């Protein structure tokens, strides 16, 4: 392959870069959804780093399109956790991978526990009450060090409004969820969990973008507190993007 080989990686390395299995990459190639850049005469598949970069860059957009779609549809199988058990299995795999990375010493547990809080909240607060499609979108890209989670649930405002009927907007609900301890009673864990997420990610110097409804909360490395803004596209559930 000459000089071209320098820009290509094996299917094994490509799968690790994307955070999916080799079998998934083979299936994507066969289905035509994400083809290998080069296939050798012997049938070995190789991927250009530029193609992998474009693929991972799109993970957040894929989640955003799914969570904001008017009509529900199942996400790509490798990103969809239809049950809490499936989420737990994939989450534990991610947590183990983070713990095994020497570069993440001291922050791996903070990142993984934050992801666990967000994902578990989706199931805990929508149990038996999913508006349409149950489950969460969960994607981890170890190459770019990002995690994306999303759900088509009732959202933070509806969850907190039951115990804080005075809340008027999604922005108010997010602010309460990320800054106040509500109580320890079961229906109110979401606020407590997200406050933990804010503190844990601040300690790990990770970035967070979290949207629910028409409000977006942003935590940025090196900047105190958080920023709030209006979302370009409102959603009913929640959407989280973590970069560590």
C-alpha cells in the first residue's frame, strides 16, 4: 500500500478508536453505513484516521437528531440501551476501560460515576412513564475522550415540577437540579445526582454540555460555575456531552 498505509489503521485499532466492536465495524461495512477506506486483496479492512475523526465527531449530532425527532425511532444498535441492565453492562465496560488508562489516573472514577448518574437518572425517573421509546442513547469514544448520553424521557422540568411546583422554566429546573440538594426521597434523586455530576466533573476538569427542554447548561474547564443558554432545538428529554 506504500505511503497510503501511514494514514490507515487496522480494523482492530479503528474499532478501539470508535469504541465499538470489530464485528460492528464489519457489519457497518457490509451494510454500507460506514465502509472501510481500503480493503486489501486478502480482505483485510483498513480505515483512514480522517474518516474515523468524521465518524466520531458525528456522535453528538446523531444523539441530538434522535432526541429531538418528532417521531421516535431506535438509534443505532451499538448506541442504544433499551433497558437499565444493558446500560449497566456497557457502562461497566467503559468504567473498566477508563480505570485501565494510566493517563486518566485520579479522574477515571469521577468521569465514570458521572456517566453512571446521568444514565441511571434516565431510567429511574422515567420508569413506567416513557413518553414514547424507552431507553438511552449511550456512546463512548475513547479516542476523542468524549461520552454522549440522551433520552426521550419526560425531562428535568417535569421531574422536578412534581416537588417544586413553583418552577416556571426549563432553565430554572436545570439550575435547581445542578445546584441544590433536594431531599433523599426516591422521587427526587435526580436533582441530587446532577449536583454530584457538576462537582465531580469540575474536579476532573472535564467539560459538560447538558440540555433538557429548551435550556442548556455548560461547564467548561478552567471556568468557575456554569453558563446557561437557550437551546437552538428544544428537546423533551435530556442530552449530555462530556469531554474529559
